[in-house]
C-alpha cells in the first residue's frame, strides 16, 4: 500500500468539504491533501482511472467519491464520476440529480454513453448507475465496460468510479484491474481490522493495487490532533 489519506468526516454534496464555506478548514484541506496524493499516484501509474470502495456499507465511500471529484474539478480539470454501484446507487441523490438512464443502460446496449453523462459543473461530469440491473457483475465484467473506460479515459483528466463495498459483493474485483487501483474508505470505530485485512487479501489475490486509504469519521482531540483507533501493528506492516 502506497500511503494513507485522511479526512475528518463525511458530508453530502450540498455541504461538501471542498464546496461549502461553513465546513471546517481542516476538512477542506484534508480533501485537498487526498487530491494531491492521488494525483501523484495516478501520474506514477500512468493511468487516470481510480476506484473508490470500502469494506462494508455506511463507511463513507460514496461521499468520498463525490468530494474527490469536486476537488479535482476545482483544479480546472475535466472529471468524470461514475456510479458503478448498480445494486445501491446513491451518488445521484448526493448530487441532487436524477438517476434515469446510465451505466447499466449503456452496458446493456439500451442507451448511448453521450446521452447518459450529466454535466454537474463546468468541469465535473457524472454517469449515474442507470436502471436496476439483475446482473451487475456480468455487466461490469463485459467487454462493453472495458470499451467504455477506453472511451472516457482520454476524454477526462480523471475518472473516479464508485463501486459497491468490496467485502459484500465481487463487483470491485471485476472493475479494479482495469484501473490504476483502489482507494479504500474505512470509518474509525466502525471498520474492523479483519475487514481491512480481507480487502488487502482479496486485492493481492486479484492483482489489484491499493493506492491508499481514507480514514473517515476521525475524531479530533483537543490535545493531540487526530486520534486513531486502528491497530498500530497494522500500520507498521502495511
């Protein structure tokens, strides 16, 4: 694992850490730090597509994906955010837009890619998950998905893909090998060491790079900055 990225707490698009002036300075700077580190890693990998996932649901991966896309777009770069969580899509709600036709429709040959991509801001674009599909893993593992990435990658400076929790379904294992790697979102006090180790084991078995981790929901200490509850031995080893 290359390094760890950290942020303070999650927020919706309406009060995103890089979007809303009411959000604490530390949160805004944390997202910018993630952006800087990830930019370096993507440059080193010579790929501009990254997957955001988490061990389990409710750990903040989708909010992180949205805010990372916003952060990159604020650099004046064209960013595409893809909701590949076709089992439980939430990005369209965070972005306050409709789901409608999207990724599943494109992969099934029922819609054109250019008709499904929504413009969120001058530099931020969004491909929703689309209609509920009975076979998400098969669609994501199809040649059509690989062709889709080959089409959008040259058209955007960065492509961010939100996938389902990695310890719940296998969708991420299908998508990630086509990208620079995954950023794992974990939540302090919720995610267990065993959950993290399971992701690392699965990624190593599948030959997937773990670019880093975002530790979400970190509590602030008045005396010593941020407090972490994760096993220090884990950090030393990984």
